[in-house]
């Protein structure tokens, strides 16, 4: 349910860049939490590949956060 809510907030960018920025911040927090499993879970081993996908998603969320914040402040190119 949380992921659907975050996804819905991100998708609202066309209507409200502020709500989208909130959703993106939540997504960044979620991906950072998931990536913390790499260092807190003993014997991750071969399962690390499944967690590393979140590194790419974290980068995309950070990129999108920058775009949403630019749109909110009116400095978009």
C-alpha cells in the first residue's frame, strides 16, 4: 500500500510538483532503507543483486527530485 501511495504521489507531477516532491522524498527514504540491508543483513551473498536494483532506483529518484524541485521553484529549463 505504501509503494502504491508513493507511486501515485510521484505520478501527480503534472498537477502538483509539490506532492510529487513529497512522493519522491518518500521513495528516496524507502530505497535508502532497503539498501541498508546490504550492510545490516549477515551473509547476504548472492542475494545482493536483488538489493542492488534499488541503487539504480535511488539514482532515478534523486534525479526526479531535482526536476520536481526545479519545476516547483520555476527554474526549469
